[in-house]
C-alpha cells in the first residue's frame, strides 16, 4: 500500500508514477474524500468533547439536586448527532481505504518505460540453446510416450489443468525440489521453512493478492473462510506481520517448497495444453526481509540465487527487466528469468524476482528498529521463485530429451535420483 501521507501531499507525483503502468489514479476524487474525512473527523471529535462535557454537567446537576431533564435531552440529542457523524466518517474512511488498497505499488526509477511485455528489456543471457539432430518433442509428447504423464486421469478426477505424474518423472520433480532447497539453504543462507497452505483473508491483504486478485484464488466455504495459497510468498512474508525486528535481526531470507493453487481467471485459452499453466503446481519460493536501504542489492542477490539453479542444471536462460506496464501489482521493480524451451522454441518465465519495497510491509505493519534513532521503520520485502518446479521439470524434459524418447538426468540431480542417469519407458 502506498503511504497515505504521500497520497495527500504529493498526489500529482503519485498519479504520474502510476500512469507509467497505464493505471489511472483519480486524484481529484481521492482528495475530495480526504477533505470530507478531515471535516467529519473534526466534527466527530467536537461532538465527542461536547458530549463528555454535557455528561459531566449532568453529574454535577444531580449532585446539586437540580432538574437534569433538559441536560439529559441535550445529551441524547448530541448522542444522535455523534452517531450520525461517526457513521459518515466510517463510510468515508472505508472509501479511502478501498482506493488505497486498489492502488498498485509505485515504480522504481530503474524500471524501463513500456506498455506491455513487448517493451521488456533483456539484461543478459546465459547458455546457448541446444541443437538437436532429431525432431524435437515438447514435454507433453515426451511424458505421455514414456507413460509417466497422464492428463486424462487428472481430468477425470479434477478437470482440466491438472496432471498426474508417475515413476521417474514424479521422482525427477522431487529431485529438482530437493536440489533447489539444498542449494538455497546450504549455499545461499536461506532458512528452510514449512508454512500453511491455507491462510486467512488478512494474510492475502497483507501481500496484495486481495482485494484485486480475488477471482484468481480458491476459497473454502467454511464459516471462517480460508484461501489456498497462490504462492508461498504469502505465508513467508506474513511471518513479519505486526513485528518489529531489531536492526541486527535483518536481513531474513526464507525458502519454502509448497504446492500453489490458482484458478487462472482471465487466462482462458492460454497454455491450455500441458503443464505450463495449471491450477496446482509446485514452487520453491524465496523471500527476503531487509532494511529499506538494502533492498536494491537484495533484488540483485535474489535474482542471482535463482539463476544459480538454472546454471547448475545447464539450462539456457535469459534475465529480463520488466517494463512499467508489465510489472506486477505489488512490485516496484521486477526481473523475470526465462528458460529456453525447445518444444516451444522460445523462452518462458520460470522465476519472477521482485522488490516490493514497503508496499507489503505497510499493509502488514512489518517494521525494523532504526539502530540510530531507535524508532521503528517499515522494512522492505522481496520475493521470487527459486525456481518454479513444474516449469523446471518441463525445461529438463525438453532440453535433455534424447532421440529414443528417454530423458537424460542432469548431473547435479543424479544423487537425488539414486544415481540414475536416464529416465526410460517403464517395463
């Protein structure tokens, strides 16, 4: 959430920044509500003070044996006016809060201009796409021909955009996850964390998925509803909710493997084949909690940590700086890592590394104590996939496919696969 003080005092600058995204901020409507709020706030406080004074007068009159009927009538009248003023104030405060929760984060000055993904800027490439001397298959053909990927069985029990994996393919995904967790925790200093897969509304409000992305979430019908997490970013970031960290307690780096659940609302017709875009998928998520002055460096580190996974797997990729029109709602700056998929002959996103600055921290009241002033200040949150396990699996299947339909197991994954160097058709 953007600082309300900034919204009031630098409204034009905020509107100009958000316009880079293509977002229209109705500054006049916001300021008009703010003027109304101030007026109602003053009136409410005046009525509260007057009611308190009148109540004291009633007490004194009773003690003196005077007639208190006129005073009681006045107190009753003040009570009715106060109730009306408080109701009006609540209405305006709610309207202001709705506007504030609907505003995306302010963009970093480092974000390139552009309306959509066509304006994203390639920062670097690593590795070269492999040349095949046989017809290239996509992951769907590879998996089904191995007898280890079954979309029909998944559709029978759950509908479209689910998959069942068997044997070596299921083990390969597990190997990828274990490899990522070990690399990030043993080498990059992340604390491995197990988190809930079901969260309350306030957790999603804290990280910015609500209210904007309600349609993309799965929600239970229990009396107190839960939401299935769309990413482990939600529970990991909420570990800082309502906390004040001492200066020496930051940075914090968390890594967690979870399933993720998304309804994919609005993506009808996109990637309907295969495992690119599913309702349930696996991801290894990285979250940083840092002092404000360190978040730019933390974004570089976070991105580099995700890149290491692809480098160890020998998967060609590129890093792309997202333009203003493509940066996500809660992010101030984002680098996407896109892995090469031979079956599609294109790079596809496998990790999105974002600096959310104080946008989420303000919603969650996540703070760190300034070591010089001793005062609490909002910390900065960052998140990124390290990496998406399902898409990493696809990338390994397609980049390591062999002419006979088998899959070579990347060297770094073999210890997690019982030493197996290939995945072949089951006997």
